[in-house]
C-alpha cells in the first residue's frame, strides 16, 4: 500500500468546506474512492458535491496520521 494526501472541498449545507486527508490505498483512483466513501459516511455528502482537486503520493516520513502510517509502514 501507498499513502496519498487528497485535497479538495465538499458542499456542507450551503457552503463549500475545504479538506485535506491522508489515506492508505493501492493507487490514486482507490484513494479517491476512499475519500468519497468516507465523506459520504461521516457527513452525508453525495459524490456529486465532492470536488477532489489534488491527489499526491506521500512518503512514510511525511505522514502525519498515525493510522495511515501504520497501514503503510506496518508494525515498525
């Protein structure tokens, strides 16, 4: 697995909310799918109201989220 930082925005009530999230995924398409699923689950946002602007691969040293770091790097 690789780590990706996904940046974008989603419509929350009547305004756009920016987000940046780190996820563990096999490729950028799967990273986008994880984000869409997560935002839909937590914020009840449909996919058409989520704008993903940038998906970039992040090295293990640059990760801030300990859960993603553990998923990518294993139990080191």
